[in-house]
């Protein structure tokens, strides 16, 4: 009988989630919130390393988590260079890139670093990351844009998309690698991936807001208007980026980034909220439709996941536009902690080999 203990670590912009698993079962889960005042003391996200690590240690010790029994610590992967999907053991090359050469400052960069630091203090633990947002399995044709100076890149909700895809395959007693799926993650950002036999061969770059608009991101904007706005608005680059990622989408239209609040307004007769949410569903459906020819029309299922998938009204608005393409399944929410732990468990059980980050 397998008897493995796994620690999952998922740093977010204002929180750090930790969970201890006994095999696939969570035995301790904690969402540690960080106030604006606490984080204001750090100029860069990398500077938060010791602060967050000490809080994690404190919570684990208070929970009497039996750290010496932990065999794998799996951190949320950060903004590394593009890599294939999989589980990677934290090594010197990864530490160096997370600290000194990240593509972008992001709290997830701390996941692998903290996992490695804790693993070094334990007698029989190793540190890993799993399916970071920079997973890149794009077909070469998907990288081509309309100008050679601009190349499409892969940054998306890889951890949750891959986990949900595997969960769906298991539920129908098939292998993920034998299915063609369109997986739609709808959270603070929206990414729509074409999964062909285990590879995400095309996906919108959700980090910078490409694709459908979302609770906090503007999505794809009219290019000419955006260029003219950049030159004529007297806004800085940082201000425009914030407008597109953070202050765009639902929050720009309705003044809230809560899809639940926006939906309640719509259901209570707010015509503008209703129209904007219908436009959101329209754009998501259109993005799903764009992935059907990517898979040459051979789509086994469309999977809707992420926090927004809790809304039956919004998912129904999407389904009524896409149900003819393939059966639609809803997997609401995102259990990233479980996804991290299951990836670590597969390594410990010898089901997969960890990859080497170069």
C-alpha cells in the first residue's frame, strides 16, 4: 500500500495556499492571506521569499504536519522559459531563472524556490514544479502572427487545463493521450486550449489578455484603436498594461471583478450587466469555435472549468452556441492544490519520470 506525504505550495498575488496530502487525500489545507500593508514592504516579488517561507513553516508547525514524513514538495511553477508539459525537479538552472531571469514578475515564481528551500531542510524530500503557465506544446503554425516581428507564444492555465483534461479522460475510462478536447479555463483570465492527443497545440495567450475578455482582462482589442490610444492618451506603458490586464474586462465595464456580483446585478434587472455578461459568453463561445478547425473538426468534448463555470446561466449561454461541435462537460472551480499533489504522487509512485529543466 502506498504511503506518501506531499506538500503543495501555490503562491498568489495576495495569498499563499498550502496543503499536505496523504497520497491523494488532503489532510491539511490552509489559505494564507497577505495584506497590502505586508506586501508593500517589498519592492519586488522575489523579495517576499523569506517572508512567505517563514509563514508557511509557522502554519505547518502549528498544524503538527509531521514534516519529516514529506517525500515531495510541489510548488506552482513560475514564469520560466517555455517548456513541455510535465513535472520538473527543481535544479540550479531553474532556481537561477526564477530568481534572476523570469519572463515576468509573478508570485508563482516563488513556488519552486520555497519548495526547494523546504525540501533541503527535510531528510527525504525532493522539490518539484508541475505544468507551469509557460508550458509550450504549440504547433509551429500556431506561432505565426500577421507580422514577422510578432510571434504568438504559449502562456495559459496549463496546470488546471491539463488536470481537468486528465480527470475527464479518467471519468470516461479513456486516456488523455487518445482524446481531442477543447478546454476552457474561466477565472480572472480566460484561456481556451486545443488539446490534441495529450498536447495543447494552440491556445490564446491569456496572461496579456489575448482572446476573450475576462473579469480583469480586456482580451483582444481593435489593434488600430489600441495603437492610436497608446500614442495619444498620455498614459505610460505601465498604465496601459494595467488597463489591459488588471483593470480591463468586466471590471472596466461594470466596476467589479466579481462575476458573481455582476451576475446578481444582471438577474436583478441590470440591463447593462446582463448585456456585458452575454457578450462575455459570446466571446468565449467564439474562441471555442476557433479551436474546432485547429482540431480539424474532430472534437471529443468541450470542457468548461474555472471559477466562472459555477454559473449555470453563463455556462448555458456558452453551451447554446457550441453544443453542436461536441458534447460539453462542466468542471466548475479549479483544484490546483490537488493537481499539484497528484503530479507529485505520480512521480513518487514511479508512474512518470520527472523532467530536467535546462
